[in-house]
């Protein structure tokens, strides 16, 4: 079913437009990089602030929630630019091992982040569980980024 | 008259990195992924000064806590960037994207110096609820724009690789 | 100028500079779609005159002799050393003068430049430089047969 979806994308006018353009992929990829920097920064500071490891915010949960909206916007930007990059050659990405790994890791990272958010109740943060959960989520997001780099090298 | 860029490019050290199977990709990956540590943290501070995030904490406190992380990120970016430069020196000499990136880095540095000298003292006395002075907010906006352009110029370097 | 008005000027200058700098005319290098024509697969056979076994991309320069005896110089762009090595192609597998058969896509600007996708080495092996499913010459064939 995914195979059909990717094939349909490959046959679409959007995909043809991206493939034929001399600048589209470049611009899209640059946007992806900028969003990556922002998303990573938000994750780092939010995560470290939440666990009180590097930062002392008076209200840890409030700090996380305040960064959350920016983080979600950055993630939306990453997803959108990512989908457009795939459009440059959908079948190539479909079969690409590093791309598949990245998607799997992305799913796990999202789940881990959801678990962290579930555990946040104003004022009631359990230290050990949260530190472990936050660290796991951050590591998974890092793995997503590394897998993304592998797409270019293989 | 020696061409310093070519001289660096021709050294065994530079050649080894440039022709490596794993080392170059790793250095390049470290450089790109450290963006989150450096530019990402700068972006969060800028967004605080602009009043977009972390509004319950005074801006100066956010800046003071995050800055060590930014410096760590900068160290990693500078080191990896230096290695990439050494490996590709001769090819970069006439690369408009690289030259632009260097100019933008200098501008970003100047902007940060201005922030430290001018805006930071003025933010020190302000509580979390206060709006940052105009100069500080403009500096934060300029910082976001400059670092975004640094990233764009950095990615564009590959597009002007001579062959 | 007062300190108050200095920063807006600086910000404006920086933004303007940055915008101008990123408005480079010839984006047409690199990104596959930008530089090469995916609808124009081409094959050339020639002997190596120069090798750049480099990151981020390797370059091979071939002298191709046409039916009339004219020699033209072609540039072939390949992956980086790690990418080639994983496909079984090491730097010592080729030397100046060796004959290569290169399948790839022709550059859009009409220059004698190819994005090399499949290369037949002197020892008879064929190296596929793309990734499975990308639709390039050699896609779908057994790798390194």
C-alpha cells in the first residue's frame, strides 16, 4: 500500500515540478536545516530544563509548555519540507534503507515525547522516571537526525 | 607569493581528510548536527528577548543559563568547521557561498558583541513580565536573520564546488 | 547616530546583505535536478586523464575519442570515497590511462559533464553508484556483478 502511495506521488505534478526545478530542492532542504536547528535547540533546552539538569527554571513544566508551541511549529516545518524533498524522487526514498530507518526512529521519538508529556502534571514531576524518559526521547530525536544524514551518504 | 589556501589543501593532513571514507562524513555530520546546539540555543534566547517563549523567566536569566551551552556548540562548530576548511581550502577560495558565510559569521559576531555591550546591561534589571527594550529586540531579530542566512550560505557551499 | 537608531540600521544592513548574498544567480550546480537531466541517460567510453578521489564528491576526467578521431574531455561526478568503497570501488582499482565505461545523466547546461550512475571498471566489474529504486542506469540490476 505504501508502495502504491509513493508511486502515486512520483507520478504527481508536484513531484515532477520539484524534480524539474533547478532551485526547489535546494530551498526546501535549506528550510529543513533551519527548522532542524530550531527544533533541536528547543528540544535541548526544554528537555534539560524539564529535568533541571542544566537549567533552573522557576516553573519547569511551564518552561516546557512555553517552548512546546515553538517546537511543534518547527516540527511541522520539518515534516512539510521533508515531504517535499521526498517528492524529488519518491521511489528512491521508498527503497532507501536510511530513510526507512529514519521514519521508524521518528515514530519512536514521537511516542517517547508523548510519554514524557503524559508524565508532566503541574508541580508533580517524578525525577527518575522523567529524567530517563526525557533522555530516551532526546536520544531518539538525535538518532532521527543521524539517520537523516545517512540518507545523503548512502 | 605562496597561495596559502592551496598550500593548506596540499598538506597530507588535508588530503587525508578530503579522501577519507568515514572521517569526512563524520566531521561534516558533527558540523551540521551541532547547529541545534549553537544556532538552536541562540534562537531560543532570541525568541525569549522577543517575548515569544519562556516568558515566566526574566530574559537576562534565560540568556545567562543558555549561553554556556551556546559556547559549547560554537566550539564544536568552529573545530569541525576548521577541519572542513582545511580539507577543502583551495576549492573554497573562490566559492561565493563560503565567502558569504564568513562575512555573515563576522556580522553575527558583531551583532552578539553589541548585544553583550549594549542590551544585556539594560535587560539585567528587568523582571519576567517586562518587555525588552527596542534595541534588544531588534538585535534578537537580526540575530535570527543572520544565523538563518549563515545556515543557507553553508548549505550552498556544495552548490559552487568546482569541477 | 544615537545608540537607539544604530541597531535598526545594523539589522537592516545585515538583512539586506544576507538577502543579496543568497541571491546567487547560478544555483544550477549540484542538486541533481538542478544540474543534470534525468531524462537524458548517456553512455561514454574513454580513458582516464585525471582522478579526484575526494569528498564530498569524486570526479573522473575521461578523454573520449569519437568516430572521426576527435578527442573530447568529459567530467564524471561520482559519490564520495566512502560511498564508492561501500560499492566495492577503491582508489587503487583505477589509474591514469585505464578505460572506463560510464552510464549516467548529462548535464543540463550542455557541458561535457555526467552524473555517473554506473561505471564499468577495467577489471570488468560494474559499480552502481545510485541507490535501488532511484531509476538511474543500472537500477534493478545486480550490484557488482
